[in-house]
C-alpha cells in the first residue's frame, strides 16, 4: 500500500496591504483636493453687510464681471447653464443652487436667472458674498 502525501497548497497572496495603500491614497487626495467647483475665470464676490454662513453642497453657477457663465466649473452659455440646472433639479429638487457672481457683474443679468431657476422648482437659491470685515 502506497500512501501519498497531500500536496501543500500555496497560500494565495493577501490583498490586505493593497487595501491599506488604497485607503492611504484616498485620504491623501481627500485632504489635498478641492471639494468645490472652481470657476474658469476670476470671481470676486460682493461684500455683505448682513447674512448667514452658506451651507455646503449643491451646484454652483459662476458669473464673471463680463457676464460669462459657468456651471460647476465648466464654462457654458446661458441656455446650457439653465439646461444643466434643470437636469440637476430633475434628479433632486432640494439641491442647493449657489450663484457666485463677481461684484462688478450686472444685477440685471443675475436676477432674471434666479427667477427662472426658482420657476424650475428650486427650493434654495443662494447668492455668494464676501463677509464684511468686523
């Protein structure tokens, strides 16, 4: 009678060190990355005399001094911006819409857009301003 030894299986390589590396990279990029959309042009908001801290999240419309528009960091025309907002509100009508307008931007270009966004069903439209110096 011949007894054979069972062959030892090679242990599979563990992926736990790889998971650790992935978590370290995730934390690293979360710490150094910006969580807010950046406009493709310079925007210096107006200075507020009163107001509250702005809640986070939502979509950002940036308005340059010359009236150029951007939605969440991507330059668009007025129709494209409003279509983008309509799509965002279709997914979640409670989405905060933030308007980050340059202090020299014409108010007559901003207010009609706010009215159109509210007509689309937006519950919160916020105008970004710079806090006044104490």
